[in-house]
C-alpha cells in the first residue's frame, strides 16, 4: 500500500488558518449556499447526467439546510446577496415539488418550515 502524500510537504495549517480569517463572512456564507444549491440541483436530476444522480431524499436534506442558512443569514449578508439566494432556493423548492411523485402539502415541502409555503 503506497502513501499518496509521500514526498509531499505537509500542509501549512497556520497559513491556511490565516487565509480563511481574511475571507469576509458574506463570502463564506454565499459560497456554502452555492455549494448546497449545486448539490441539491444534482440530486433533483437537473445536472447534465440528469436522472443518473437523482435522489430526492438527499435533495430534501440539502434544500432544508439551504433554507435554514439563507433564512438565518439574510439580515447579516444584506439584500444584495440574500435576494439571489432566495430566488435560487425557491427554484429548487419548486423543482422538488415537480419531481415528487406525491408532492408535499403546501408548507410541508423542503425548507418551507423556514420560508413558508412556496407556490409557482
């Protein structure tokens, strides 16, 4: 068994810690939100490979996490950053409803406990 990191220098964790400390919170929050959106879209079957990666259970979890993050951070990151995140979240919630064989009742879909009912 070979070590994939053999011969490579160890990561400089002090430098990495300083680097993340220099990133504004709004950038960290929006980056995490975009990653959650992307993962949810893939699990909704919206990626190029489509149904190959479709998993509505995983999509529900990701949309719930995204809704909590966007709702909790909206006042901290300003409308300039929060508005597009809310739009993306709503699009994912609507896509989830369309992909579901048995759609959730209004207000019961993923993230709707944070956002309220989502209608097309």
